[in-house]
């Protein structure tokens, strides 16, 4: 098994760094080959721009991205990440929750790596949501937050963490064909003592040890549950279902 | 009236740039003083790191941010944005929807400008969600996307656009005390002809002309509708309500 970890935290002595190291050790002990993209350490370029594409006459940004993909002219740091994803069986994105999503440096990893041609296409029959270039892989988020668990429950003032992570888990990772495992969410981390940190590390180890057999979130495949206008077919959901829950089979 | 527009698109000849110019002209014609932070043109630093804080012995990132706030030592580009927000009556964030949220450069604007002390605090009684440093201001997103309207409806395969934008509208902008107007969402933009673009420009003008009287989204205030565990008080919502809809009064 090969597992690629994409990791973002500005402080290498942080709890996040300790959890990253814990993850690498756990996976290697399980026999995985592990690669890590430590975005801050790599000084990852966060901003998608024309420099990503090589020389082009194409002014339209998305079209220029497609041209670069076709000519194999994407920047070498982007290509290296695409290759790591293609080589992996499992993909883990680990980050502190900043404003209810990933830090900008990791959003820049998404924007640049999942470029036109690799992450998505503009044709009407582009395979996505359950099918795509990264089909066959499993993905899991590992997220730390200072917010308490009750604040991130469905009735919590921040909104439920599963809904908050939907645009990433469904809109980015499932979009490209990967199967998404329930996230590893570690809450209230700035209030923990050593025993709390040890519990979190233990929980992360357990999640990694069961990566292969954990049931993925049952996001609905575009090819199976949606009509030609990409609308959920009538009657697929339990009566009264609303919001993102419509897009998860129960 | 003062209106601050934060804008991100890599191509200055784009539809987005034309809409930005349309917005500035419309607002100036209404008598607004308009400031624009064109993040790509400013070469905005997207990545939050210790360079934002001036000299510090504080290794913990969030604590170092708080120290910088207290010592007035935040980087000058961050301070300039904070001052523009404090001076504004209206705040507009305009961006193309990339992976169902803002481009990394704008996420880096959020991460860096809404820093500890300005955007949020870590005390238990920090005022947020309807109260906060930016209370009294109105905010609106202006979002363009290639996705079709039906694909972004509640039953659409991407999920509903209001839910997709919730982490930004509620989790960032309402969090800081601003009142959030329904977003200006322009769909299917890469398929439009000149007449379609003209319709979009007209719609944007109408939204800007009615900025002051448009009813904000009725996000629930933390101080009014939540208990001490930051959970929505029982019985506040219509029976059967789930997901993000819990946090909007009807």
C-alpha cells in the first residue's frame, strides 16, 4: 500500500506536526510506503496563476490550464503532486481548521494540482463524483480545531462538521473519483493536557490501522443517482431530506 | 457610504474584471467611496506564517498571532486591510468559485486579515456570530461559476450554492458581526454570449443599487439563540429542520 499525506501547518513543533509523525510511523509499521508533502516546509506556491502553465497565447485562465495539461507543460511542482496522487492507494489531507476549511496554502495545493484536465474537465460528459482520474483510491481528512465538539455538532453554532467539510470531501475529493472515509476530527485541541493529546494520537492510529476496511461515506455517484440536468433523481432520498444530506445514500 | 471590494482573479481581461469595473462604476455613481483590493494585482501574500507577526518568542502560532495583535506588530499589508474593513459600510468579496469556495489567494486574505484579535479571539466570551468587530457593516459575495444553475440547486450534484457558501457567509463574515446579504451568484458563465454577459452585469447593478435595503440572511445570533454549550436552543426551528438550515431563522 502507498499512502500520500498532504500536510499544512506553519509550526513544525506543533501538535499537528506530532500527529503527522505519528501517522507516518503508524503507516510504515503497517507496511505502507508513505510520502509526505509538507506544504509549509516545501514553501508550496499557493497562488494559481499563468506561471503554472508555461508559455501560452491563451488569455482565458481555464483554457490556458487545459492547454498546459494537453502539452504536458504544467509547472514541475504540480506534476510531482499529480504523480504522487496517481501512485497512491490512500490520500490523507491533514490540516488545522482555519475559518471552517483548509489553510490557504492547502487550498492552493487543491487549486493548482487539481487543474483542468487532471482534477476536472469542462466537457459535458466529464467523469466526476465517484468516477474520475483518482478512482480506486481512498481519501481521509485529518483535521484539528480549537472549537469544542458541541460547537461543531449539527445544532452547534458553527454548523455541523460533516456539512462544513462537505465542499472538500464531496466537492474536491469525491469529485475526482476517490472514496471518502469519515474524517478524523480532533476538537478542542488547545485545551488538552498530555493525556488528551495521547488519546487523540491513539484515535488517529486506530483510524489509520482500519483505513482499508472502514466504510466510506455513501456519497451518491453522479452516474447512478442524477438525471441529465445533474439533479438527484426523484424518490431516491428518504422523505423530508434536505441540504447536503440529499447527496448521501443512507 | 464607503464600500470595500476584495477581488481575486488571475486575468485582468476576464469577465470577473469587467464585473469588478461595473461594480466600481455603479457604486461611485451612487455616491459611494469605493476601495478595491485586487489581490492578484497587489501580489497579495496568501500564506499565513510567522513573518506576519514581527519578532516573537512565541512558538505557538495562534498565540503568536494574539501577541502581534496586542503589540500592534502585524504586517503592514494586514493592517491596511483591517483599516479598510473598519472604514467601510459595505464589504464585497468577488471571486470565481474554485472547488466550491474562494481561490487560495482570497482564503489567504481571510486567514491573514481576520487574525487572532481582529477576526476572532480565544476567550470564552468572545463576541461572534452577529456581534463582533465588524458589526454594523453589510457584506455580500459576488461569485461566478462555470457550473449551471441546476447543478448548484439543492438537488444538484454539487450541492446547493447557499449551503456551499455557508462556511464563508456564516463562518467568516457573519462570525465577525457583519450582516450578510444573499449572494450575487452568476452561473454557467463560460457558456454565455454577449447578451448573457449584459444580463449578468444588469443583475449585478441591481444588487448594488439595492445594497442598503436588501434583507440580510437571517442567520441566528449566538447571543440570542444558543445555550452555554453554543447549541441551538430547543424548539427554535420548525420541526424537521436539519443541517445548516438550523442556523437560519425563517
